[in-house]
C-alpha cells in the first residue's frame, strides 16, 4: 500500500499536461486481423515526429473493444518500447462493467508507465447521474494513476453532466485531472469552463470543433486526423492556443473535408483508409467495422492530393 501511495504522489507532482495535441492512435491490423507490429511502430514514429505532445492508446479509434486482454497487453508492450519515453502515453480503460475496468487499470499500471487513464462513460446500460458518479468514484479509489473523464454521448447514450463532473473534481481534485469532451455541445463546454477550477483540463475530442473549443479555453485536442496529419493538426491547435485567427481559419478550411471523410463510414474506418493512402498502415478493421469502401478511398485520395497541392508542409 505504501508503494502505491508513493507512486501516486509522484504522479501528482508530475501532473499529466494534456495541453497541445494528443493523438488517439489507430491500431494497425493485418488482413487476418492480427496486430501489424511493424506498421504500429511506423505510425508511432510518424505521429511523434509530426509533433504530437502525447499518445492515447486503446481508445475507440484504437478498436480496443475488439481486442482481447492478451492482445491489449502486447499492444502496450510494443507502444511503450517504441515510444521510449519521448512523449507521455495515456491509456484508454472504460466500459460498462466497473469492476472489470478497475481490474484493467490495475493491470496496466502495474506493468507500464501509464501517465493517465482515459475512461469513457459506461455505454449501453445508461446509468443515472448517481450511477456515473459511483462508477468513477470507484475507479479513482482503485487506480494508482490519475483519470481523464471521457464524454461522448453520441456513442454511449449518456451525457456526463456538469453536476457530476463538478462533484468528482471537488471530491477527487488530484485524481480526476481532465475531461475529453466529444459531446459536440460547446455551450456545455462554456459552462464547464466557468464552473470548474483552472487546474482542471478541458480537452476537445472532436477535430472539427477543436479550434473554437481551444479559443474559449480548452487546453488542446485528442485527435483522430492527427494519426495521418500530425503536423497539420499540431499547427491548428497551436494557432488556436495563440489566438492566431487567420491561421486557424485557413487551416480549418483546408482540413475540414478530410475531417469529415474520416467519419463518413465510421471511425476508425475513415482514418485507416487515409493512412493506407499515405502508405503508413493497411486499411483493415475488425468486424463489425469494415474497411473503407472504394468510393470513400477515392474521395480520400482526391482530397489528400488537393491538400498537397494547396498546403505547405502540412502532409
């Protein structure tokens, strides 16, 4: 117990800085569904060299829900070996079975230098506000690593309200350090910014809305498009953080079509299609997701070509 408390004290002193560009890393697969380790290493190098401030592993974009526990552990081994402490690594751990999530967090933290857990709200069973509070309170009590809450009601069917977030931050100020907000509700974001302490980090979870969110006080973005275009997304995030509206507007117009195409047939179908067009990974997904259709791949290829023609050093 003393060693766990010491570890957490160290993590608190080295509080995870979620500002800038985080990338929700896709998981490259072979056609047979197995992990494509060479492609994963290549993608990690591409993202880090493109300027990402930290990586998020085993999230929705990483297709974590389709991977076994053994596969997840091997994925984390490859990731941490390749990263070599160059950037912090946030690990996704969420679901509708609270006890199972707590067990996963304990296992990951015991075996890897995880800087924070990104934990999505329980999905499908749609808990009440009290249930959401109890879920996260239990995870906090069991975890030696701080938590970033993750609100994405379009996928989970439940919204993490200001009331619940405020209560968690008040009760666990050192353990609950931020929120990845993919609610698409910037009005709720304004309320969160006004009500929560300055130390609590609001992070955009939507590429297209990241710039306006950052301009109103969010610290950064956890990006999907950043898998393919980390340099461009880094420029967009930094321009928004510095209030450079002319650069923000230019980059938004250049990148918006690709942002939309990444979600036309679901995520990570679109981003894997784009990564395949760039020669970084293969397009394979795991069922029930399918690889990008020929029509989508054609649209992605045309949009990428036009972006290369009109943009300087973005691709």
